[in-house]
């Protein structure tokens, strides 16, 4: 790890001012940043420790659940704090579940909910130590994409380009996207909010914007200070499919919310939201399914074709067609599980 | 409000019950500092990227990977390593005793990390059954694959702790994660800054 200068920020404003310098990086938990430094993915001359900023801590309910209340989660809450907090388990169960299925118990005691969504792809060609022995446009723009010609079974089925086929691996980001969370961001121009379903960019979206390697809408010097989520009484679930039962990145994942309605023929969906994870460089909401799901019976047989139609534009790579089927099934499971959790009486 | 960036930083912390003041380069990890500056080689450098858990130590009672923590981030914290587990007379910690009784290791390389993780796992209340222990101990890899014995040792130590409350609180723990929220509390803060 290269040497760097270190300072503790006393206020979010002083941190933001220091981060306006492109040679500066913020550190909170450091679980991702230290590995970037070791691999040469990032290098900083100055590191600003934001870990002591009280205003970035705290989990609270603002307003009431039934009348448009919001859950406010500070960026420095650790994944274990978010995942085990009673307000989060009660009002944002998909997020709690996603946090506790991420990483390991000891990593989750350091990793923060603010930093988590800024983690970068686990594509093995990207995670190489300098000097990177193969092409990777994220590491060395213009060098090419070794994954496209090489192994890419874990990479994208939506939104990729010939320049990069990587997926965003965050679990919490998928839950934040399905829950219509907004990130509160502090930057040189003051504070603003970014909807989490638009926070990350696919390679195609980045190319349209003229910056093909851009990964998020976060601007230079901007810092996530917290999130706001509409408090929801809907059933919620996060399903993570992986090769090991624990401490492993997702092959695919799915988050869902369901408000069921009892009808003469059994339970049907009154309203539902669905997002897929690890299928693109951003959490992948399925708006076509969300439009079609109301009135659909809560059975595997009825849900599967709805999800299938909403995923008709999937464009798998030669080695990852299985992810389309796996993601479809995960979405169906997430919807069924979310409905069960409503029936269990969340409130 | 301009920040002063330092390349040598004085850090005061509590290490295994002893106050220590040290001057470190900011890039020094807690793991490297413990092993190379303090001579505490119990925590191991297995993967140095947070994947194996053999560097697990307690920071204010919470288990963390020493390789993913900078020493400068531990100012004013209480650090406990495997060297700090034994009692004042050198008697093994109940979790150490349970590991020995259950043969919960073979080569022993991962054991210091397993022990620290187990102490925290029990204090957190995550040692209630086999499946929960396996999930909450998954951050500690054992390449000899002593997992069944490790799980048994953690459960036995947890049961013993329940029988004798207060004997196994994680050293330095203020409150276990998940127990911080008073019932009905609208706002809680982590004990970590």
C-alpha cells in the first residue's frame, strides 16, 4: 500500500471541502478502499477519515408509518447495525435481510451502508494487482475487456457493452432500489438526493452519457451522508443465490415487496415491486412486471410467466444464459416469500 | 476548516487492558501494527483482503478484520487480541477451553481468529443453534475443515456462558450489536464512531 496523508474530518462540510481535491479519498469502514489501495485500483495522496462524523450516524423513523413516514439511515451505520436494527427489520425487511446476507459478521462490523453501494465489481480481471496482466477498460481505459473474450459466466445479462460486461455486486443496493430509497449526497454544490434505482449506471447508460466507464451518478467530491426510505407495511424479501450458503457474492439475487389482497380464489397481488441483483451494473427493477403483477395469483405458476415477459430483453453472454433462468426463479421466490412475510403480520 | 494531513500520526488506545501510545504511518493496518510493532503474532495474516478471518480481533468488543482496519482508525478504542483472552492467572478463557475439549482445530493457523470470532459470536447472542453458529462464524475459514468441532465448541461455550452469566462478555464490549436498541427506541447509535 502506498503512503498517504491522513486527517480526521470534524464536520461533514470540512470533509466535503477536502474531497473536492481529486487526490483525496474518504475512508469510513475501509473494507473496500484498503483492497483498492493494495491492488492499485485506486491511489490517494490524502485520505479523509469520516468515521467520527456524528451527523452521519443514526437510524430513525421520521413521521408515522401509516402517514408517509420515512426511515432515515445514516451513511456510517454498519451493515450489522442496519441489518439488526428493529426499525429496519420491521419497516425495511428486504434491506435488513440483504445487509445480513452480505459479507461476514466481522466485515459487516466495519463496512458501512454508505460505502457498500460504492463497492466495485468482483470481475476477476478487474480485481488484479498492478501491473494488470490483461485488458480491462475499468483499470486501463482503451485496453479492452478480457472478460468478454474470456470467462464471464458471473457477468451481466442486461445493459452491458463491448467495453465492459461487469455487474455491481452490492446486496443492499438491490434492496434500496426496490424500496425506492433516496441517497442524500453532500458535495461542493451543497446537498441533493439521488433515487437509488438510478444511482448506478449500466455500461450502456454511461456510454450514452459520454463517459463509458462511469459507474454511478455521484459527482466529483460528492459524499453519501445517508438514505431516506418510505416506511412500508408491505411484505418484503431478499433472496440471494450463491455457490456457498454464506459469505459469498451472489450469482443472482432478487428483492421484492408485496401487498397481497384476499380474493375468492385465494391470495392475489394488490401491488408489488421487484428488483434483480448481480445481473447488470445496477440493480435491475422490472417495471413491466410491477405493472402486470396486480391481480396475479400468488403461485409459482402464475408469477413465472409475468417475470419471464418482463425479462424478455435480457441479452446474456455466451457463458451466462443460466443467470436469466436463475434470476427469474429468484424473483418468483422473492415475491412468494414477501407475501408470506406480510401474512405473518409485520407491523 | 482546512484539514491537516499527516504522514505520522500519534494514536493512543487500550490493548489487552494496557494503555498504549504509538506513532504510526497512516497506511499501517491494525494487523501489521499488532504483529510487527507490538509483537502480538496471534492474529495471522492469511489473505490480507478480508476473505479468511484469521486476523479477527475485537475493537470495543466488536469483531473485525485487522487487515481491513487502519491502526489510525483505532484511536481511543479498546483492542483485544487472542493474547488478551486468558484470565489474570493465565487460565484459559472458557471459549479456549471449549475449543480444546472439542478438538476444534487441526493445524491451528485459523484458531486465534476463530476464538476471537467465537467470543464475539456468543456475546452477540448468535450462538443459539447449529445453523445460526455456522452462519455467524462463516467469516472464519478453516482449511483443515474442523467446522463441526468448531460449531460444537461455540455452542458448548455459549451454553456454559448462559449457565454462568457475565463470565464471557466480550472484553471491552459496551453492548452487543442488536441489543443496543431499547424497546420502542426511535433512534439508536452504534457504539462505534
